[in-house]
């Protein structure tokens, strides 16, 4: 039996605990039960809190753990669930961080869900290693932990003994990934099919909504940002933007990148893709029409940009996220 501990904190989303637990419990059991085969459970799952006391997952849901962190022994796998307060003193708790470092030193695999990556990064174990977290918190994570190689579009990053996943529901993707690692692809596939889970998600890109950084303190660049967000469908040249900001092109591009994290061209492309996504979600216009409406002439060129940014073909994006879509019968 593979020993798993799920570490819960006050405010941890219930799904971050329940989804992985259900998937680990299903490995070797649920599929077998459906087909009348002998059950062969593969994982033993315990829930721990820092002090062994109950934690509140929501205002109306209280979870009683099996044990305290200090009493878990040396499990094969520890799942670090997320924090709702990213200013929590836990991120600086030497007791917690030292305990995680020691477990890792002893051979326990550490895996985080959503903002649990902030705790894992605070241990220093992720320095110079790949990690992910929820796409909406990527900028904050990158500022706090610059030594970590952040890949915010990834659903899962796997560095062997250190894994991260993005978003609370990505705990299901992480659990399936770990079932595949420990038990093989067949059992992971059985889990996915028995629990009606999609095992193919690899990227957060389709879910991401572009939110530009404007609290950077560079007023000239902020003015250009506001102008771009209003005038993105027009013919826009970088030289003209630089003149508008009263800078040389080289200075403008450097300051824009420093302020926003994107080059001016990347920023414009992301604005246009975000508006194309809105049009795909809310209407039935052809992609050629949408291409023109967001400021491109060539739909094939914009299709490539859209796919690279959104992680899906426009038609697949519309099928997945269209607000006009009705359930199929």
C-alpha cells in the first residue's frame, strides 16, 4: 500500500482534499467493483492538519483530520493543499518548512495543489526547479520566488520528488498523474473512466484570462497600456507607440517589458486574443470575422497566435467555453 498524507490548512478548499482522496481510494477498487472483480486498493490515505485539530474548509464545513503533521511518520507521498491567505504566517513558519524539508530528505515525495506551491517554494526545495500554480497568481509567485522556474501554463510540473499543480480542481489531474506513476497507465485509465474524469488536461492556457499589470509605477507606460486596450483593433505600429510615449523605440520597449512583463507586441497580441476569446464565447461569428474585428487581416496568422496563447484551436475553444452552447442530448 502506498502511504499518502494530505495536509490541510484552515481555509483549504474542500475539493483540494476530497478530489485527490477519492481518486487515490478509487485506484484498484472502483473499476473492479463495477465489473465484479476482487478489489485491490493501492493507496492508504490519511488527512493531517498542522496540530491535529479540525480545520474549516468553508464557513459551514469543518474537517476532522486523522492526525497532526508531527505524527504522520514517513509517508511515500505528502500532498500540500492550498492557502486562501497568501500573507499567512505559515509561509514563514520554520516549524512547518523544516518539517517538509526533513520529510523530503527522508524520501517522501512532496506535491502541491494550487497555492500549496507557495508553501513548497518557501522551503527552498523548488529553487532552480520547475513549478506551477494557479494562473491568476503567477505574477505574485514569480515576484516572491524568483529562483523557481515558474511554468504557469502547465497543469502539472513533475521534478521527480517535487510536483506542483495549478488550481484547486487540478488536484484531480495531479492525483491521476500520481496513480499513473505508482500503479501504471492501465489503473490510471480505469480511475479516470470510472470517475468520469478527463485525463488529457495538460495546460492552464485555455482557462487563463489576461489581466495586465498596471501597478508598476511607470505612468507613461500605463497610459500606453490604457490606449492599447481601447484601440487594439486599429493598425498599431511599435514606432508610433514609442513616439506617443515620447521615447526612442529601444527605450520604450525596455521600459514596457520591465513594467508589464511583456514586450509591446506580446501585450498587443494578448489583448487581441483575449477579445477574440470573448467573441467566441458570446457569439457565432466566423473566426475570419473575429480576426478582422480584433485588428488582424490574415486569419491564418492570427489562428497560430490564438492557438499558441490560448492552447486550443478557436473552434475547440468555442466548443469548450461558449456561453451559447446547450447540453447535447
